[in-house]
């Protein structure tokens, strides 16, 4: 039985490929992008997230944990954070010792407030398929299943098993990948895929390594091979102010994309800070980044088009002229 670690299965997704899709997030990623908004998907192993702000102080986790990792104390004893219980008001602190947590999940299983959640569950391909088939009626002609991450290429056998089972059921398949893996790992998946979405985060080799922790050499090498495989492609760049929102980065990327035969479109994904709460729930400090300004975004769209007027440009899943016209306020 092929099994793997799944961070989450998200239903009715409209942002991970065409149509209505179910997205399977596989856990583990080689990259360490500084702006990552899914930090709970990076570590290949399961992790416990503690959303302190959700805690209602019921004490279930204190009873559940065999290792005594949850403790309550009056607020003035120090510790963090303060929570107010229901009934007779009292302010306490909920002290969580992450270091000795074995991620058994017992506390999360009893928490009534979703304050404790385990990211990462071991599943077999058949378990995943059982969930995916529940949504089959919604996929219709365009939709289907998308493998995302983390990075699906970190669990190639598991990824292939899911994709193969989907194809056997007649479900359309897509993958989201960084392409920064040996071709020998990517190629076996191609026969099971209808669409490949890949990231081009930074063109400059040194900057790519500095901001993601990984070289982009394999990505550039794999791009040519991917073009020859004839599958439909979507390229995406997460745009982060001060990191890659410049012509120096976007022009070489657009030029390379202009040479692809099967590119459906090139998509800009302006940075959003939605992952901040997850960093705190993992006991980490959330990074602070900004999206590019609306003016910069327009400039980059024009710069990309000047390099390759044969490619369509999208912003957040919509053709760029639609997005710029309809979100002038937030992009200005
Ligand atoms: S996951 Fe298990 S070990 Fe970790 S805090 Fe919860 S009950 Fe304790
Ligand atoms: S079980 Fe959940 S809500 Fe109850 S004290 Fe623990 S973290 Fe808070």
C-alpha cells in the first residue's frame, strides 16, 4: 500500500486550476521561501498548531496530554497568552511546551475550539481517493483534482499513486510544483497529468538561492524538457515587494515563457499575509512582506508583455485587464 503525509484536502477550490477542484496538499518542501504563506506544509512530518487566540480555557487538553505539555496558570504568573474562560470570568495563561510534544494528536482531538490542530496525517492512496470521489459530481468538464504542497515532488510515489487512481476514475488532474527537482522524479508523473502549474519565483540565480534556500538551476533545465512533453502549462510568480517586483526579475522570466509552446497563461500572484496566524500557531515569528503597489504591478504586466506578446497574463486567476480594472483600490 502506498501511503504519504497529507497536510490538508481542500474541497471546492477555485484557485488551484480550472473549474471546481479538490486540492490535496502534500506535506514537505525543499524550499524555504521567506514569504511562504503555508508554513505548516514545509516540514515533512506532522506538526501541532496552537491557535492561542481561539482557546476558551476548557482544560480538555491538560487532561488529554500524556506528557503534561499543556498547563494553566493565573495570568500574573507570566506565560502567554491570556485567555478568558466562560462562566465565572477568570484570566489565565495557557502554557504549551512544544519541545516535548510527540504530535500524538490527543489534545487536538479533544479541543472544542479548534485551538489545537494537527497539520499532517498519514493516508493511503485509497483513503485520499475516498475523499476525492465524494466531490466527483462537482468536477464536471473543467474541474478535477490538484496536487499541491508543500511540494508534491517530495513524495513522488504517493503523488503518482493518487494521480494514477484519479485517471483510472476519469478525473482530470493537475499539479503545482516548483520544478526544482531532478527530471527523473518529474517525468514519471507526466503521463498521469492533464495540467502542470509551476512557479518561477526569481530569475537571478543568486537571489533565488538567497530568498528560497534552493538553486533555480534545475527549474531552468526542466523548463525545456517540460515544453517538449506537450502538456498544458501555467506559470506563476508570487510577487513580493522589494524581492522580485522588478523588471530585472520579470523580464527574463517572461522572455523564457514566450518560448514555450503550451503555456496557457502567466499568472502574477501578489503577496498576501494570510499565513501570519499559522506562523504564530507553529511557535514561529511571522515574516513581514508587502505586495507590489498597483502601479508596479501595471509596470510589470507591460514589461512582461513587451518581452512576449504571445502570452496571456493573469493576476490572481483573472486576466490582468479584468483584475486591474476591478481592484484599483487594493492595487493602487
Ligand atoms: S499532540 Fe500529544 S504530546 Fe503533543 S501536546 Fe497534544 S497530547 Fe501532548
Ligand atoms: S482544549 Fe482547546 S480550548 Fe480547551 S484549553 Fe485546550 S486549547 Fe484551549
